[in-house]
């Protein structure tokens, strides 16, 4: 009778496991960095941090279109701030100082048929739409240029119209915090 011993070399198994963990960690880190770069340096801000950072912010409320959000106390809201043949309502959120990009953050209420045309032109131009949720309402996000500057817009359907929330890429931190505080009232 021949007896064989299990010659499993645990040292090699441990080395392979450690290497797999290191490679997995590096891959995850690279994926996170690519996401940040692709989406303008966005970082998911923990809810508590948003509450702390926005504690002294002002609240804008629009009963007609049923939404509210917070914005920095040293910024201003201008309603119907830009002319548009299709806009049902718009507003711009901008810093009080005079040195800022045009329409750093804007909210625009647009009719359904206009958004359908915009989305069709996105498809034709190869602009990728990404699924998002704002206050538990499904919408889409896309990156484009506005007045020659990188812009990020969020389109949220609201029945007879769409709410378009957008901002210049340079203001992504404030835009993210506005989005984190954005609430639909209806």
C-alpha cells in the first residue's frame, strides 16, 4: 500500500492571494480615477458632508414648477435671466462677484417636443447620455459645450415639460451640491 502526502505549498497560495488582492485594488483605484476624469472630477459627497457644507446656504423655491434647492449665500438667483423662444421659465445661479463665467449654473424649463429634438441631435452628434436620478426621479446627464465652454446638463422629465439643470464644468462642486439639495415638490 502506497501512502501519498498532500504537498500543497501554502506559501505559494498565500503569495498568489496577496498578489490578486493588490492587482484588484489597483484596478479598482484606476476605475475610480477614470470615472472622476470622465465626469469632470465628480465625487460622491456623503450626505452628512453636504448638510454641513450647505448649512448656511439660501433656499430657492418655485411653486409653479414644483422644485426647490439650496445655493451659496454669496450667490444670486436671476429668474428669466436669458432670452429663449422655447424656454417656459429659466433661472441662473451665479456668484455675486463680477468675475465669473456666463450662466455658471442654470435651470431651464423646456417643453417635451423641444427635448425630443435635442436628444435626437445628441444621437446624431454621438453625445452619450447617462442615466441619473435627481431626488429619486429618473433622468439623463450629458456633457457638451455652451458658449464654447464645457457644460454638464441633467434632463429630468416632469410630465408636460422637462427640468434641465446644468452648469459650467468649472463650477462642478457647487453644481453637485445644488443637485444634492434639489427636491421636487409635486
